[in-house]
């Protein structure tokens, strides 16, 4: 090595190991303080938003036990008793009993079928890499960017041709088709995160591809399957636009549509605010209970899937 090369190497080494100047340290400390302040402001805003939603939720539940006059007189007042008459009114007058049955059946059937169809599709797309699977994966990704409002009229026309517009079967088919792109895209990440050594060992033992998927991959991916299922349950339970467009008969209404119909009835006959708040509780509280029950596992599943 020549003397010039040695000089260059020594200069580079000194530059790398040389301590930072006081100006550089002050600048780094200032950037660190600025990031800390921004993080603190973000945390304060986040917790303020959470507290606001909790207050709104508690207020909604409390108003469900009050009558219309007391609500209009003192909107922030407390109920004098826990009489469930408003819930009885919403359950009977608003026909929430039938709507609840429709929502439960539609939500469970469409969510189960969505995950059952998406899981093997995502497994194949996540394990087999060729031009066809790449194109299919991109096809599902493109489906994520199409809003339901764009396809609403074509969906109505297509279902009307096969007499499924005022049918829970047609609504289930629509929910499955609309939910497949996101579910497949989510599960692809989970299947790709699983080790392939176990599948290779099963193949060496003579296990078929379906046997490997059913006996080995699915048990390992139960966190991702549960996450996808819960997300679809929450989405289909709260979905309003498609159900409002495709359902016309009151005996086919799901809970969000029944709530809108109940609000319209109360608007024309004199608003029963206690009954309206009770109807809101019937729609909102089941999903809140599910999230409180499975929220941590849902968050862990999303973090695992998106991190791979």
C-alpha cells in the first residue's frame, strides 16, 4: 500500500472515530427534544380523543334510560332509574328483534364464508410465486381501492336480474365479494410469515398439499384467521350503505337499516329520544363488547401480519 493510500485510510478512520463537535451534540439534543415534544403532543391528542369517545359512549348509555322530556330539559342529566322501557320500545316498535336476527345471521354467514374462501386463496398466493399468482395478487390489491359507492348501481342491476335485490342471500353474496380483496391481502402476509420447514417436512412424509394446509398451516395461522374473522364481523355488522340500497322489506332489515327506519318513524310521529338512544345502544354495544373481549389479540394479529 502506498503512502498516499495509507494517508487517505488514516484520515477516513479519524473522521469515523472522531468525537462529535459540541455544535453537533447540541443540534442532536435539540432534535431529540423536538421529537419528544411532538410525541408528547400526539399522545395528549390521542388520549383526548379516546376520552371524548368514552364520554360520548357513557352519555349515550345513560340517555337510553331517560324519557324524552327529561333529555330535552337537561341533556347532561342522570337517569333516575334503570327502567329498560326504552329498550323494550326499540325492540318492539322499531322491530329490532327481527333486525337483530337478520344482522347476526348475515354477519356470521358472510364473515365465515369470506374467511373460508380467502384462506386457501391467500395460502396459494403466498406460497406459490409465478407470473399468474403475481397477477392475481395485484388483482386483489386493486380491489382494495374500489369504493362501494362506485359499484353500487352495477351491483343492484346484477342482483335485480337474478331476483336477489330484496334478499339476505344476495346481501351475503355482496358482502363476501366486497370483503375478499382485503381479507386475501391480509392473510397473504400471515401465511408468508409462517416457516416453510414444517410444510417441507410434511411433504417429505407424503402429506398432500391440502393435508399440509389443513393440518399444519391453518393451526399455525389461527391468529391471522381470527383477526380476519373479527374484522369482517365488525365491518358487516356496521355496514349500512349496501344493506340500505339492496333491502326494501322491513322483515329483511339489518340493525343499521332498522335504526334508520326507526329514526324516520320517530321523526314523523314525534321523536322518542330515549328509544332512539336505546336503539343506538343495541347497534353499538355488541361490537364494543367483542372488541373489549378480543381487542388485544386483534391488535397483536394486525401487528404480526403487517410487520411481515
